[in-house]
C-alpha cells in the first residue's frame, strides 16, 4: 500500500500503522471486531492485544516462509497460518481471563477474517524481510489497538459514565440520552464521528479532496483481484 | 435455545438481531458494495447462497470433529471449508451461469473474508443448533444481510442526489447512515421472542 519509491526506514515502517495508515481511522479495515466489541475500554484493550499477537506472529511466520509458499495457494496458506494463531490466542484468553473470553465471545475466533491481518500478510509481510515485516505488523497492531481504545472509551464514558469499569462522574451520573452508544447503533455513530473529525482535520490541513477509492474495501479488492488472477 | 422454533430463529436473525446492523458481521462488504443497487442485489444473493452452503458443510464438519475429539481444529477446518465452498460456488456459477458470474466478478472471492459467513458457522456451533435450526439460522442470516445491503444501497443512491458537506462524504456518511438503519432495526427488538 505504501506508494513511496524509496526504501522506508525501520522507524517509518513502525510508525506507518500508528498514524499515517491507521487501520481503523484511515484504511477503515477490520470493522467487524472494531464495532462489535468496543462497548467498553476493557474489551477494546483485550481485543486489540489479541489482534496484535495474531498479527505479529502470523506476519513473522509468513515473512520467514515467503520464499517457500507457492504463489497459487498463498492466500489459503496465509489463512491457515492465521487461523492457527487465532486458535492459540482463543485458548490463551480462555485460560487467562474468563471474563474477557465471555465478553468477546465468538469475536476472538472471528479475528481470522479480520481484513487487517490478511491485508498486511498479502501487502507487506509476503514481500519484506523479517525485521521490517514484524515492525510494520507491530505498528499496525498498535494503531488498531489505539483505534479500538478511542472507540471503546468514548462509548463507555458517554454510555455508562465509566472508564475501564471505574466510575468517572460519581453517583449522580444519569446515563446519557444516547444510551444507545453501548448498543449497536452507537458503534456506527461513534466511528462515524471519529472519521468525521479526522476528515475535518485533514481538510483543514490540505484543502483538496481525498482521492476516490481509498475507502473501505480498496485494499481488500486488490487482494481479491490478485487472488482471482492467480486462481485462473 | 431448545425452545426456539425454526420460524422464530429465522425471524430473529433477519430482523431483531440482523447480522450486519445488530451483530456487526460482514461490515466490509456492507460498506464496500452498498454504493449502488445493481451490485448490492447480486452480492446479497451470492452471500446468502454461500452462507447456506457453508452452514451445511460446517455442521457436518462439526459432527465429524466432535466425534474424533478434535474440537481445537474447528476454526482452521471451518475457514478451509468456507474458502473451498466459495471456490466451488465460483466454479459452478462459471460453468452454468456465466452471465451471473461476470456480474458478480471480484465480489465472489471477497466473500471468503466476509466475517458473516464464518460468524454463521461459529455461532451455530456455539449455540448448539441442530441441523434444521442451523439451516434456519443461516437462511435468516443471509436474508438479513441481503436486506440490510439493499436498504443501505437504496439510501446511499438517494444520498448522491442530495447536497452533503464535503467533509462528510465517503465512509463517515456511510457509517452514520448505517447507524440510523441500525437504530431503525432496533425497533424490531422483541419480534419473534415468545414473551
């Protein structure tokens, strides 16, 4: 996805996912877990860390194996590698915190189809040596976690007046009219609001419009197109 | 869960716990493909079909895996089955209905990474549905997905004619619209639940 012609440094690889290509706010990828589990800061953090683990581990393995994996079956290989680590993380969470496990439910296993991971595997780890691939994956993972936290804390503060389960406004807090924030529609509204904020900031900085096709599924579509070509 | 009839499961999955708008499954295609009605309809149909096939396959697979005590392989097995099912649907369509195949184009392989499909397989396992219930669940899920997609496409087509502030255009607007739709679907809460 990076269009720069010169080789980016390791620091840039790391920072790319946190700010310039933030998976939640810029690329708008992996939204199913983003919206579904971010009813509280605690859930968001748990989900973010699980995703970081899977992302870093699978990108490490894919980067190491990138010369061995045949082009034709690479997507299937990536998926199996990712699914292995997700199974691992599923059992780890079950062992470490049953509360988190119950809160996240099937969404831990749904990390498999999180587009960020497959997108990173295809677009970055498969083409780069170990160190940049791991750094990039780590940066992306941290960026994703920050995005989840941003969503989760807003929804928890405005929805139930708490942050990480600690009451912020004392006894007299009346749950907002927008109680819906902890319900499904709130997820859409809060993410929409954040995107709006970023779009507004970007517009103030560069007063020309963002190019078309950079939205939700652009990177995914590239993967699909490549996959279709190789499948024939 | 035993007491739920097939009809209840179907209605609940289509309306009150709609896959897209209440459970946040399959959001990427929902936002990506819903810009125009003519792509939304075939995408909804194709996804429903794959969902049904995947649900059947994963039900059979789960019986097999439980029999051999290999539950930890469930996730890997499911994802491989879904990827193969998508490939199969693609080949069948290409052979028997090339026109539809061309119309769907790149959206078919995209279905593999649709979390709604894996979601169906995982939720039906987690809730311990039997074969009939699984079928009703996946059919409802597919219909609900198609319904949400078509509604959203209709709204977004309208939006193109209206004067939207330039900051708002794109994903932010789509998310706000999805939020409104989701709010509307919350009105179905309680439908199909027997008291």
